[in-house]
């Protein structure tokens, strides 16, 4: 809800931070969804979940960086 309010109020003025935030969140959500729904069994250890979360945040930051630098790709990610 906080991210949505941020986007509502300052989305047009701060387009690059908005693209970074939503690019990162979208990437983390997709990676976690794919791993937990399709790949991992139900009885997975806790440390595996933390590793997947850490890697997905790092990859999300990379995608968010490129989404902010390449605005057309960032708008595409935001639109999906």
C-alpha cells in the first residue's frame, strides 16, 4: 500500500525510482512464485528459502537498475 501511494503521488515526477522499485518487486515476486509453486517440494529447509529470497532480491535489484536506466524497458515491466 505504501508503494502504491508513492507511485500515485510521485510516479510521474520520479519516474526512474518508480521504475526501479516496481522492476525489483516484479522480479522478486516472479522468482519466488516460480520457485515455491513449481520447483521446491513442501518440506524444504528454512535456509533454502532465505537463499532464494536473497538471490531474488539481488537479481531484482539488477533488473530494477536496468529498468531505471532503460526507461522503455522499465515502462514495459511496469505495464506487465
